[in-house]
């Protein structure tokens, strides 16, 4: 299979796992040839560490006729500029999230790519991982019946507690919705199809200045959101996204069906257990009793929990498969087909996230303007 040549822009925290995976796991379809960073010494360190051909400037990557795909791993504030320059240079683009910060920018990007027959892909690629792919198969087979709802919850005290340069997480394009929302919402859309409308509130109690390592950062974004989403399928879901809360017992992600429940692990990594509760198993057990009290006890929450089973996954992945999305895009280019995380999919999930933010800002429901197909089945 033809290897697509990749130039990486942005040699920060997340670049390590991308480079490792692209070089060690996806070298059948990708060849990383160059890297650049705002700080040339970071690019040079990355070049030396991963044995790349050259460390250079962004423009040298974007204008290099040998490079097929630009992988943009910079911070959100500069994503759109680099992304548009990449497309205008006639190159395919794979960007870290959020691919754009506004709906206008998002539309400009997707329309330009479509008009010029260029491929766009964007992180997160977690919906290609073995857990969501197995969940998708079960949902398509009707194992939990008709989906009536879901809940997604990312509740943590803030990524500045571990990230070495976290200021961007509190600037426009950051916050729990823009930073962590993409994992949850791209998974939900891949599993349940497009969103119809969203509604959201943000807490007024969050800190306006946050202590970050040795300084304070002025917070430009909401840091605690509670929202709801109505899917085109009719299913409705709730969402809590927080960088303000130390701990919670809310599940990361649950999908509620008329015949059962699917419970997914934290979606920003590729590992974890997929759990399934089948109502028929609970009913089988409860039906042994005719006494009302015994039946009620047989369906008590702690008893029902015993019927939860771990589902074998459809393929063996590994804990951090970041880069699988750009590898799949390279394969799609070779096969002349659409990539799984294509522009329509990316635009729709990013619009849903922006819609939640707009609703939290305006106090009004946000009606979605774009749509997309459900996620495509994938396996390594
Ligand atoms: N850190 C993570 O765990 C993680 C996980 C998933 C996704 N992401 C996403 O990846 C992106 C990068 O995050 P990060 O954590 O690696 O941030 P980071 O700050 O550690 O790295 C960003 C890098 O981009 C460089 N950069 C900034 N502006 C640039 C420009 N104009 N041209 C070239 N280089 C530039 C910086 O010098 C830095 O080396 C963000 O969009 C983030 O949301 C990060």
C-alpha cells in the first residue's frame, strides 16, 4: 500500500504518542518526513528523537511538494490559520481538535476541502477504537432495543493539574466543552447518528482566574456545563462537562435502550471495559417471584448491577491508539473512498459542541444546521 508522507506541525505534549504510533504501528500507510514548531529547538529535538528527515518551518512543511498530509498538533488558537493554509497549498489535512473555533471557520474549511477534492480528518479518533466499535455493533444489532437516551459526563478538577503548559485550556477553544467534549460527542454521534438540537447552561460559580503552576490564568471560557441533546433519532441525552469538580460517581457514558443499558469507559483513551445490562436477564430472574415485595427486591438497583456483563471487544486495540484516524485517512486516500472521520462528521460534532456553548451563552436552544451519517464500522 502506498505510504502517504506526513509533515507534523506542533511538537508539544501530544505529538509524542502520534509520532510513536505513526512510526511503529501505522508505518504501512504513513511515513513521517518532517516536523515544525513555533520554537525551532522543539522541532529539532523531535526530529532527532524520531529520526525524521527534517525539522523546518511551518511554511516549509505546507509548501513541500513531497508532503501529502499535514498533521496539525498546535494549540486551538492557531488551528484554523494553519488548517486553511494547508488546504490552500493543496494538501490533505488532519488536525487536532477543535479543528476550528467558530462555525464560520468550520464551514470555510469544509467547503474549501470539498471544492478542491481534499480530505479533512480531525481528532478525536477514539470512535474508531475497539470499545465504541463494539458498542456500535451491539446497537446496530438491537441488543439494547430502541435507544431512548444517554448520559455523558466528564467531571474532573482541571487538566492544569497534569498538563505542562495548560494555559490554552482556559482560553477560547478550551474549557471542558471544547477540550473534552469532542471525545464524548463524536462517540455519541458515531453511535446514535446526528443531533437535532442542544441546550446548555454554564455555572456562574466557576473561578475567573485559575492558579496554574507558578502563575494565574484569566479564564475566557465556561468551566462547568450542564446540557441536554436531542438526537435526530428521537433519543435524548444529558451532559455534564466540568473542570471544577474533584470527583463524582456519574458514569462517563451510558446509553439507555428499551431492552438494556450499555456502559462505556472514559472515552479519551482507547482502552477500558464495555459493560452491558440486558433487561431480559433481570426479568428472567424477577419472574421467579410472584410476591410483589420479592419482585421489587429482585429489580433493586444493587441487585440489577449483578447482571451487568463485560462484552468481548470486536478487535484488539491498545490503550492509546492516537493516530489511527490519520492512518485510516491515508488508507481511504489509497482506496479512493471517504475517510471515517470525514469533513461532514467533523463539522457536525464540532457544531454540536459550539451549539452547546452558544446555548450556554445566550440561554436559548440551539438548532443544528448540519447533519452527517452515523459512524462507519472500522477495525484495525
Ligand atoms: N495533551 C494532551 O493530552 C492532548 C490530548 C488530545 C488532544 N490534544 C490537543 O492537541 C493540541 C495540542 O495540545 P498539546 O497538549 O500538545 O499542547 P502543547 O502546548 O503541549 O503543544 C503545542 C505545540 O504547538 C506549538 N505551537 C503553538 N503555536 C504554533 C504555531 N503557530 N506554529 C507551530 N507550532 C506552534 C507549541 O510551541 C507547542 O510545542 C491541542 O489542540 C489539544 O487540544 C492534547
